[in-house]
């Protein structure tokens, strides 16, 4: 699942991947989880100024649903744009 959002002149591409953990981590995790992958683009450039970023919930856990991962990735991407690209000198 992939969604495109616009924020402050930037394009956020948020996709969701199943968390395919293996080994001991997978045994401890009984239900599937999801990771948000966020790419940020400037409107004037087809290249992203950052590498794709992967987000989960707190403490490194994956999101429990695809919808949670999608919205979590969108929120994280917006916050990153606001903090890094749109900050004002104070």
C-alpha cells in the first residue's frame, strides 16, 4: 500500500511493508506487524534529499495494522519536513 501526500511544498510518499523479522525476534512477536517507509521529495526535483526512512511504533516495535503504519509514516514525515526543511530562525 502506497499513498502520496503534499505538505509545505514537499511530496511525501508513504508505503507500508510487512515486518518480516526472523529468528528469536519473530518468535517473540506472535502477530504480524507493519513498517512505514517514507520518501520525501521537493516539488522541483525528482530526487529525494534523504534516503528512504523506515518507521515503526515506539521502542522499535512494528505497527499493528497497515492503517496505523500509513498514518504513523505520514505524521513522522510531516514532522520531519517541519523540523528540518521548514524551520525558521528564532
